[in-house]
């Protein structure tokens, strides 16, 4: 009887965990992606650190003066893909650099840490857009033209 109760409790916990991941909408992920991009282009080191999966894995703009880039959510197009096996999101954010004349094409990998979506800066570098687009179905394209 005790084993049955433990099994049922474990199953409930597992199902609850799965439903939490599935309940995260692509729109919620893009809000986090936007905040990450804004922190980067504002050169806001302290804010960047709030979004990072692995502490110390991203040190850009450390010691730089914070600026206001003027980057807005609607300026960015977000393509969102979800890997249900690994419970992670791939976000491709494209926009014009508010601090320069170039176009930005960022690949961002989000992984959950303590029920919060965080940017895995190391694994984001390894993303191949073509590979992700072939392997996963696009969940949403927000602000796409």
C-alpha cells in the first residue's frame, strides 16, 4: 500500500511538471527573450545576470555604463520552437540594432531552472537555425512581417 501511494504521488508530481511546461505560451517566452535582448542592448550587466542559466557564463558589458537603447518589443520578430523531449525553447530574434547600422539575428536557447526560463548562453552559440527549423515545428512567429 505504501509503494502504491508513493507511485501515485510521483506520477502526480511528474504530470504536474509536464503540464507546467506545456502551459508556458510562446508569447510568455518572447517577453523573456525581449527582456534579455533589451538588457544586452542597454548594456545592463546586472539585468543580464538575472536571465542567465549558468552564473558567470556571460560577462558582456561588465563594468560598462548602462544606456537606454530604445529597443522595443514590437521592433523584434520572434520565431519560437519547442523541444518537448528536452523541455527547452529555441527563439530566433531578428531586428535592427538600435545602437548601430547592422541587423541582429540572435539565437536564444531557453532552459528551465527552478521553474523560471533562463538563457543558456553557451548552448545558444551552438544553434543552427536550419537544423532547428527542420527538426521542430514552429510554435509561433510573433511580430513577423
